[in-house]
């Protein structure tokens, strides 16, 4: 059976990855906001 959403890892990384985020001002804001919140607090809500 074919899984419908088989997006390639490369495509995903280019769209949503760290370097894609760093390219835009809003992406950098998003990363900084996540860093301020901290990983631990985000993951266990």
C-alpha cells in the first residue's frame, strides 16, 4: 500500500529546516523565540 504523504527528506529540510528559517527575518525571529522558551519547556506541555 502506498503511503500518501511521502515527501522527501531533502524537500522537507529545504522548506522547514534550520537554514531555510535562517534565510528570512521572520524565520530568525521564530528560531530565537523557540530558543528563549527552551526545548524542555516546549516538549513537555
